[in-house]
C-alpha cells in the first residue's frame, strides 16, 4: 500500500491544500509533502490526526480497497414512504449518504409533498420525469413540468410539492447528502 499516495488522494477528495491539511493537524506543509511523496513516515499518533482531519480512521484507511460498486440493482435500493405527506423516496445508490452526492427518486402522489428542508451548504438538482411539481424556495414558488429540471443552492428553506392531481416523479440529487 502506498500510504503517501492514499493520503494525497484523500486530501484532494476533501478539497484541501497541503497547507490547509498541515494547519489543521498542526504540522508543516513540508512534512505533509514529504509524507505524500513517501520521503518520511508519520508516527501512529500523527497519522491518526491526519486521518481524523481527512474524515477516516486507521482501520478504514488500511482496509484493502474493495471493488467499487458501479451498477446498482433494484435490490440495492432502499425506500421510505409517508402516507400522511403522500410521498415515496427511493435511494438510487446504496450507502450514498457517505458520498459527496445523494441521488434519489421521489414520487409525490396527488397533493403530496416532501419534508421542508432548512438552509444548508451544497447544491440541489432535480429532473421531473412525470407530472408537475412546485419547488418552494423561501417565499418563492417555481412550477417545474415533466422534462424540465431545477438547480439551486439551498440557502433558504425549501420544499417540493405535487402541483397536480396526477402522480409526479423526479430524480433529485443533493450535495452533500441530506435525505
């Protein structure tokens, strides 16, 4: 295992510079650079600090990379529904909550709505497959029809509602995961 390369990959995934990682770990940028180039090895305590900052731990870091799952079948997908709010939510990628984005398929039945969400970091995207929805952003409402998409930064309360008497289906992607 190439420890330096793996640390570098994790750092880049977290969008940190060597200097930012070094500052968060109270190390020098040069030391991080040497670790990433395998010119020096960190102590276990230092490695633990670096991995904590990068959002992982020793066991997960040293676990051999398993084959990354690329295709997800119906059995891999989880679902939840709410009869009162009249929706069904299907996670299209299993365990996507740990990743950078979380794609779901949302079905809104007649007069259905999904839970109102508070402002958060990230971005949201949706594509309406069937029906018509209203996208509520703060005090504004946007009508989105089948074949149309939406994209916004969730810096206000937001909610999706069914605008018609027919079932509406959409693909909805949130980053970071929030469903």
